[in-house]
C-alpha cells in the first residue's frame, strides 16, 4: 500500500501547537507546590514595591507643599533684612526658620530652595563657612537657583580674598544654562575677580564672552573700567 503524503503543517498550526505546549508546561510548573509558592511570593513583593513607590512620591509631594508654605512665611523676615531671625524663625508667631526647613524638608524642591536663602542669610551675617556649606549643598534641579548657589560660592571665595577661585565660580555659574537671567551679572563678577586677582588672560577671555553672548548688556560698560588692567 502506497504511503500517503505527509500533511504540511502551516505556520498558524505550528504557532497554535507551541501555545498549547507552553500552556501545559505552565500548568505543570504551577502544579508543583514549591513553584506556586515562589510565584505568590514574587507577586506579593511586586505589589509591595509598587505601593511603597506610590506612597513615597505621594508623601514627597505633600512634604514639598508643606515646605513651600513655611518658606513663603519666613521669606518676609529675610526681605526685611532680619537674617538671624530668618535663620531661627519665630516659634511664637508660628514661623519656621530656614535652618529647620532645610533640616526637615531638605529633600524636597522647596527645601532645596531654602538652602539658597539660608546661605544668603549666613553670608550677610559674614558667617562665610556656613554660607558655603548651604550654597555648596544645593542639589535641586532649578537652574536659576543652582546658578545662584554657585555664584554664592564665588561670593564666599571673594569675601575670603581668594579672588581667582571666586572668578572660576562666577564663570561656572554663568554656564549652568544659557537662558538664566543672572548670567551677565556673573560674567561681570568673574571679570572683576579675575582682574583683581591679576589673571589678565582669564579676565580678557570672559570679557570677550560677555560681549559676544550679550552684546547689549549693561555689564559691558561696567566692565570697561577693568579693561585697562587686562587689555594688554
């Protein structure tokens, strides 16, 4: 008797057969109590991790709102030039100081912003070491505040008499983001610091950058008074 031709298996049938095979393999795997236990443990861990992440970000958002409210209250003292009061706060009036805001909410955006204010308070009180600590400790993602803190470090070095280092930080602050409004001012500070430090080449370079990047800046005219010292 002649052999019948072997039926050709289509791709669809082959795919279906693989799915069926995979299904029964999975069923057999789950029938094993030990495997089933591991699966349930894995699912439980995943659910717990998702819940933890959700609660973390939800709590972080709530804390940031708290910090923002407290920050807006104490800024009034800062704007009045009451720097020590702004650092410590006024418990009787329910005002939390910058120092405690940084301590309690330092991981939030508003807590990071408080570092700039706290640094400025210390700087105005001539407590340069603590000012440096706050400026240098900023780790937020706001480019204006970041540039301001880097500039603050430059101001501390300038106050301490390390003018070359001051120039480097003022220049660094101007490069955080080309759209930051205080870039021109920081370039001017860099020119002044480099000039007073006797670093003519650096002063000349930054002056050229200022004229090229901000041709209509008022700081070009202000920088001209240093030009005779680094022009040649």
